[in-house]
C-alpha cells in the first residue's frame, strides 16, 4: 500500500526524480524578433544544457512570459529585451555555471539575430535553487 501522508508522498517523489530541476523563466518584450522560434529555442536549451549539469531533459521546466508593457531606458528608442533566469540546485561549480551561461547566450544569439532587426538586449542570470526550500509533489500518475 503506498504511503499517502504528505511526507511520504514527498519522499516517494524525491526517490523517483532525484534531480528535479532546473527552473527557467524567460521574459521578453512584444517586439522580440523571431518569437515563433521561442519553443524551439527552449528545446535547444534543454538538450544543450542537460549534459552540462548532469540532468535529464525531462526535468527541465521552462516558462515563457511575454511582457505586455515595459520601459527601456528613457524610452527614446525601440529596443527588444529578453531576460532568462536559469535556476538549478546548488553544487555546480562556477565553471559549470559559466559554461551554462555561454551555451544559452550563444543559442539565443543564433536564434534571435535577424538582419535589419530591432536592437535586442538578451540578459541571463544563472543561479541556484534553495535546496532546503524547494518542494515538489507529483500527482495523478
């Protein structure tokens, strides 16, 4: 009989998925070039970064969040902006985090560059999830 207490469910799921991560949030302005390429870009990130951080692509969770309104600088020129917030469990070295950043930025540059396109600023932060305060449960399996 399965353990249905909250702590039992949590422990059972941790055993099933020992590396539940990373969490990726991508925010972007409406004028980002090549928006139809967002989902393929995300899949490229998953495939390229998984071996760098010793994770399976099925553990990646990426959320695409368009920003309806924003002000860039003094709003004196049109500029597109994309920010990528990449979080994974602690334990990766600074060198691994740098490699993750270089990989993602290269993919972004290749995906969203367009001749005569709008100037686009792409930023990225690679950080840690707080292992002690990250919680997960899987339901309806």
